[in-house]
C-alpha cells in the first residue's frame, strides 16, 4: 500500500512522518509550492540573516501534552512567549485585553476586582443578560461592553474579515482571552516557542525518512493520473477544489504581505504590533528578529525586517488563509466532506478540514486521524 499526501503543511507532514515511521510503508508527499511546510514556512533573509515567517507570524503554542511531546522529538523550541501590542487613536495598548489595557483606556488604576465589576456593568449596559449572543459583535459586547469593543475589536475585525462583526460567527472571538490581571501573554498555553533552528529544519526532520518522497512544484491535478488505484489519497488542499466546486465555492479570507528591510536595530520594540483603527489598512506589523533574541549577533545588528499584513478578499485560485466558518459554509463543506468519504479520500489540514486551527490543533488532529483511520 502506498499513501499519497497532497500538501506538506504541518498536518500533512506529521501524517507522512507517522505513516512512514510507524507503518513503514512508502509515502509520496505532493506539494505545489517550491518548499514544504505550508504556511508555517520560514526562511532566512539573505541580506540580514533574519529568519522570516513567509506567511505571517507562526508562534507554536499548546496546552496539549501529547502534541508537545511529539514535536519536541523533532525540534527544540526557544523560550519565546508571545506578547502583542495594539495601536489605537495614536496610543499603544496591550492585547489581548488585560488590566493594563482596561486601565489605560479608562485612565484608571482599577484592581482586578474593580475591573471585573466594570466589565460586568459595561456588559449589562450593552447586552441583555438573558439573551444569547448570535454573532461576533454581540459576543464581544456581552463580555467587555462597548468602549473596549469599539476601541480594539470592531474595526480590526472588520478589516480582518472584510465583513461587519454582526455578520461573523461568535466563535472567532473566543480565540482571545479577556483578563483582569496583568498577565501580558497572548496565549494561555504553558508550552510555547519558536523552533530553535527554524521551521524549515523542523519540517526537514519530520520528512527525513527514506520511505518518504517529496515532490515539490507539483499540483494534485498534474499527478492525479499517476496515482495507482490501490493507493490511499490524503488531501490537505481546499476541499471544494477537489471536486471542481460542483456545489459552489467555500469562502476564505486571504492576506497580502508587504516586506521592508529597515536600517535600524529595532523598528517597533516587539514582534507584533496590531493596528486597531479603520484608517490604517493593515492589521499588523511583524518584526521577525524579535522571535529569536537568542541569536544575539543578528538581534543586535543595525538592520531589521518588517512585514505589514493586509487582509484581502479571496478569489478563486488565490491563497486561502482563513476559513469562514459560518452556517452557509459549514453546510457546504459537509457536502464536500461526504463526497470525499464516498471517494475514499481522507481530508485533513486547515484547508481540507475547513477549520480555523492553530498549529497544535492541526498536529493533534493529524495524530488522531492517523490512529483512528490509518493505523486502526
Ligand atoms: N481581534 C481583534 N483585535 C485584535 C486581535 C484580534 O479584534 O487586536 C479579533 C479578530 O476578529 C481576529 C480574532 O480576534 O480575527 C482572532 O485573532 P487572532 O490573533 O487569534 O487571529 P490570527 O492570528 O489567527 O489571525
């Protein structure tokens, strides 16, 4: 039995590793880009040596022990813990919302308990206690009230998704914790970091097995007819495209990156600065050297690489970054998932599963699918 895995992102690469090292059978990984790793891909900027995450910042973080134990067999992580700042109306605040954010916006020195009381009062004013939030805006104002929502969530979200927050699923905002302490971490997860020698090295080690063949610059379309009829196809591309979008297209959100090398030691003092307001077209600026403070020579050098992230509409054939998990798309996805099941094709990864997963969720899912559907 041979396995063909379409797509070498983190889900596909973990699956390839498991099949080759546990089942000890051949795996062909088919990748349309000229590199493996999907959107986790990072490479060093030739002029400055700074390692740049080519599809936006990827910070590994998890609370799933099994995932941490698995990945640390393939890489060591540095001790980076993600922190994000946000610019609003000419001032800089902490994101996600914590006690420092609340105190700065309200110009107070609330204690945690006073801040909790304030959020409760704001929430009562903004949203009926007995009602259930139906969309992202209602969910956010029911948690933090209007002033914080309007400052840090409303316009950022509209830029990010190209839709008003009332037209977005509430689940998106569940990703952000709300804190009434001075915890400055972006993620709650105990295990965090950036691969010590980079994402490219991590993927090279995952795929380093004589049973694994990687075919770069190759689309599924181009290779389809070569796949033997008894091979198993595991597909991590867009599920609708697999079936020529016969029931219609799934919706996605895309991104555009604008890169710049700046002759300064430190451009913004942190790895990610969000821009909350509608008058700035980008949502954030990434400054990659901050992910590796341990690379002291590069860190201290007089150059830095930054990248402005602009959300953009997804058009057919473009790069899909975010699924839009509303009711219409979820129902449509289910039709394609049923077609895949019928055809004996296993779907996986953020694109194939149509899920807004972080890296750790993709790894956890690949390990689960391997155990239940491949090894089992
Ligand atoms: N969000 C926001 N303001 C911010 C950061 C995030 O309103 O400063 C909202 C926005 O709707 C976004 C969601 O929270 O899509 C999830 O943010 P996260 O940082 O998890 O998004 P990602 O890094 O996956 O793009």
